[in-house]
């Protein structure tokens, strides 16, 4: 089930990324990130008593999960939104496919998970299919000048997510996916709130809610990408056979973006994109086996 949860997180994040990209044209990344983390914290926290979840873990594990939220959400997701604004979703997602490799490299010494040839081959096939898909739908203009700042933000997001995956695997085994998600989101919300408060920018959080469809878009994007997306992602990390496998399956958003952009935006894609999706699915099958 861990692999299926990680795969579901890819689809959920792909759908939400389209919504966040639209909102990000009018709201800065950090306030937008604070909105999604705060709302998701409240929603998931309300579910905890209904599902019998709690924070029964050692102080060290709780501290590590809080650190995971600061690294993955306060730092990583804000960098991700910066990348979306500067180089667009296609290139951002292209660079995001480096996350499984970064996670596997960190997990090797940190968790003792071996980098076997079979694992690396399956990861390579999956990510290769993703790269074919993104290449088919990539923007035509080359990256130059200030756009390289966006590349740097995307790589920072990769580093934050990879490190966060390892911390969750180390500390979240006993506490469970829901409680881990709430703790991470609460820590991420606190970090972002302190940052924006120190800069005198908390008022910017109200920006999206002043638009006619802003409130509904924020709620849908938060429910799909942050609430369900993070919950399934954490569940995948905790219950997949290896954290690198979960990370790879969670990085298939560029493939899922194709049907969502066709459905929501009326975009069309060619045979190369379909071929890339088939290759990625073959890699997913290899990972699952």
C-alpha cells in the first residue's frame, strides 16, 4: 500500500500544482505557502480525534518530525513556489525528478538502504519516462539570466524534500502518517509565520481571498495537494519497501499533469508524451515488483 499511496500523492500534487501556479501569479510564494500549510494543519488536526491518532512518540522523534516540516515545507515548498514563478511548472517538475536520486543517495548512508543495480535501473526507467514527457511539453525559450535563479530554487526544493523524506523515515515509524503530517505542517506553519511576521508581510496572506474565486481555489488546492497529497506521501515513505521507491513514485507529477492540463486547460499533447508516460509506467511496475 505504501507504493500506491506514493503514486496517489503524485496525481494529487500535479492537480494542485496547476491551481497553485495560477494563484502564484498574484501572491508571493511565502504567503501562499503559509496559507496552504496553515489550512492543511487545521483540517488534518480536526481529523486526528476521529481517527484515533495522537502524538505518542519520544521527544527526539517529535523534534525530528518538526525539523522535517521546517526543512521540507517552510524551506522546500517555498523554494518550489519560487521556481514555479520563475521558470514555470514544466521546468520545475523536470528538475523535481532529481528528488528520487537525491533521496537514494542520502538514504544509503543515513538508513543503510542499498543502491542495488535493480533499484537504480527501475528508478532510471521511471525518471527517464518523466523526462520524455516534460521535454515534450517544455517551454520553448531557453533558460538565461535571472531564470537561473529559478533553477537554483528548484534544486533547493529538491534538497529540502529529499532531506525531509529521510527524517520522516527515521522518526515517523511509531507515530503514523496522519500524526506525522500534522506535526510537520504545524512546524512548517510556525516557521513561515515567524518569517513573514519578522518581515512585516503577514497581511499578504489575505491576498488570494480578495478575489472572487480565490477562496474556493485555495481550499481545493489545499485539500488535494497539501492535505491528501502530504498525507499519502508520508504514508508512502513510511510503508513502501524503501524510501527511494516512495520518493520515485511521488515524483511522477509531470506524467499526471498531462491529463489534468488537457481536462482543465484544453491543452493537447503528442505521441512523445504518451510514449514517455508508457515508459514511466513500466518503471513504476518495476519498482512495485
